[in-house]
C-alpha cells in the first residue's frame, strides 16, 4: 500500500454531500459538480495537499491510480505546476505556479459570481480548465472565454476542454491583466488568481450591472479575500465588498519577491531594543494570516510583509519587512508575559505603524471582511470601510 493511501479518503459523493450540507455547493451548481469531475482535467502527476500529514505530496496516476483518484475527488488544493514549468522531479519545487483549487473554494466563488443561463463569462487564469468547464456546462461552451498566461498550461487546458466537451471553449494565451481584448463585453468576470489591485480593463470589459469576482490581497500575508464588485450604470466604475478569506496563487505581474531575511536583519545586533505592552502583540500571537486583523493591518500598513516565525520554547518572533526599503521590525512574544521585546530598523518604524493600525481597527469595532469594500475607477482603486464612508 502506498504512503498516500494509508488514510482512506472520502468519495466524490461524500464530498458532494459535505459541500451541500455545508451550504457551499448550492442547488444551481449540483448538476455541474455531478457531470464535470475535476479528475477529467488533472494531469497524471499532481502534488495535492495532504490534510493528514499537513504537507504537499507527489502522486502519480501511473504508479498509484487509487491514490490519484482519491486526491482528485478530495476537497484539497492540488498543485499541477511548480516554478513556471521549470521544475522537474518528485519533490515539490520552490513556488507553486498552477493548480486545481479545492472544490469548496471553487463553488463558493462560482456562487458569488451569480451566473444566469447564457451569461458571457470571462475567466482570468485557466489553470487545469476545470473551472472553465463548470462554467461552460452552466452557460454554454460558446459563452466562456478563459485567459492563461502560461502557454503550456493554456495548451493542456485547451486540450482537456476539447476532449471533455467535444466542442471548443476559447482559451487565450495572454496576460490576464488585459482581459480579453476584441472579445466584446462580458456579463461576468472571475479571476482564479490573486491580485493586488483590480485591472481597470476588467471593468471596461464588463457590462453595466455586471459582476467581477476576484481574490484580492495586500501582500501583508499570502492570504487574500474574495472581492465581489458590481459595475455601475455608466460602465466606468465598479464597487463592492469583500466576502471572506481565501488564498490563491498570484497573478504573475502581482507576485511579491521572496523575503531575503538576512539582507533585512543584518542590522539586528546594533538595532535598539524597546518593549511594548500593546495588545497588538498578543493579538497577533493569537491569530493567523486568514484573520480580519491581519487583513486590516495589511490595509493600514502598506508595502509591508508580515511573517510569524515558528514558536520555540514558548517564544515566537513576529517579523515585519518593508517592501520599498530595508526597514524591518521584530516583536518577540513570550507565553504568559505581558511585556514583549521590540526591535525596529530603517526609515520606517514598522512596529509603530502596526500598533497604530491595530488601534484603528479596535476603535472601529474590529471590523471583519464584510465591512470593507473597494471602488475601482479609471484613475485607480480605493479601499473603504462601511459604505465608502471612510477611505482606508
């Protein structure tokens, strides 16, 4: 028995029951789930996330078809490409660059898209083609256009869609930031990759009253939040709210460079030490990257990446890295201690900024994702709190 099959995995029917009973798989999408299986769009070699071990594992359909099918049916994300296709071998690569999202996330976002029969839909990020196939089953193959930046990924998805439907679903090899120029106006736009801002081309290519759904994030953590926008009657702007956390691979043009910790923290031995009794330190230690707190901090502390290091002996460092210079801060939180040590270095006093952002969040009643929204216009986008009454 293979390592992957030590733990039995739920069947596709069991996953459907869990998604339906959990309110994620809505009646309007049950038929698509039943008739468009994810496994029809997966390559022979995949790297699914294994819930039992908490790690990404290599699975080959040729070597273990039962394990491959088990993961294909499971509600887990599956990496299908590493390092923009430069990866080779069985071990995971450095950066996952294409995947099949977990079904619970897929159907949650499709539900928020609110497609009607015969809607024209533009998808940004084809990936395996499964999401495009679900949409095509719902609205018709001729009404779906999908854009994929990676030529090899686009080709594989195009072949899988043609094989499954016996009819073409248009897959464009191109930069999704530009949408699909020359393809007319769409009723819906959905992105299956995370963005740092909404490209205005998506608004321009959506009809008045149409909907744009995309994972949006600040780069403070890897997590995003789903943003649902409605284009106004003029077709010149779109506005809407966040609906909850997700995590997606980023649009290639919106990727952040990896943090080189040593290049930041070289000044640590000479950095002045301070202390803080702020509740912000304890709150960070008690939360995770998917929380409303880290989302709000990302909005209020721009161009900054936060990393919670592993806890050792009850002590956990929390690092903040400036993205436009080499400013950094570190707060060391110890279990049971009311006082935390703080180091700051560089032009920005990043821990001071985090404390100020935390106080702002608390003063406004610790708002969750649904109280925040975005308005997108030709000159750019603005994030707001509570009915655009306060720009963030």
